[in-house]
C-alpha cells in the first residue's frame, strides 16, 4: 500500500468516530450510557426523542464502534463499547467547558436561576468524606444507582426526594450528585433541600467521572 492510501484509510476510519460524535443528541446518548446499559425505549424517554430517531442515532454510534448491544430475553440493551468512550466524552466535555465561554454562561445562568451558587469537586468531596460530616446522596434513577454508584452513597431519586427527605440527617451537609456537570437532577435536589433548610451542595462532576478516576464504587445489580 502506498503511503497516501495508507494514511487516507487510517484517517478515514478514525473520522468515523468523530463523525459519530458530531451530533448533540448522540453526545447526550453517550453521556446517558456512561451511567449504565439501557434499552432504546429508555434512551428515547430520557432524551425526549422518538424510538425511531433514537434507534437511528444508536446505529450511527454502533457503526463508529462507540456502543454495542446485549440481548437479554426479548430485550436489547445498548451500552458503551468501552470505558474509553466515556473518557473521550469527558475530554470533549472538559475541553468545551474550558474553551467555549457560551457553555459556561448557560450553565452559570441555569444554576443561578435555581440559586445553586456552590459546588464541590471530586477532590474536595474526598476531603469532606474523611471528616465524616457529610452525606453523599445519589439522585439518579434507581436503576442507575444499582448499576454502579460512589461507595458509601445513598440513593434517593430526585422525584422521591420530597417524600423521603426525613431519611436525611439535618445536622450534616448533603452533597448531591448525578450523571455529570450538565445533569440537572443534582441542581433540582439541592434547590429542594435548601428550601427545607438543609445545608446542601452539588458535586460538580458525576458518577462516571468518579469511576474513571479509579475511586471506590459499589454495584448492586
């Protein structure tokens, strides 16, 4: 093979990956699947798309070797093909937030509307957990918690929080986390907790970020 043909072939194959990620809906799907495997119906519900459109996006991601399928009975589950996919998404996300001012403006404006003016990083969380004065609250859907969660965290999905708030100690800081920086579950949870006089902040990152750092996780599924 000549040098030009060799390079054209290699870069064309790599471009399939970047092409698969060049759509906001598909990026959202990758962010969602970083929490654990899901059916196409569940992905469609979470992303507010039709099942048909969701299936098309998943096929593009599959063609780019970013997702794979698992058959279980009559159901087909989609999952990321590797933790490397979550790493690629994290690199894109972190680069975007560091270089594109519009992303930070939108996030800042959204959180200010909910009066979420404070967050903690993973490193800050580790220090706080060692002191024993915080409760780590996973506010994602229960199936995501069961698929994997930060060790020693408790699960109260955000839609159940109002009814189950009494389970949380009022004398400790509640640190709520969800899927990642762009997930709003933690923002909603912190806003609700503050309304009821809890000292609450959100974790800036999400469970996938914690997992990618090689920090302790637990699984119940």
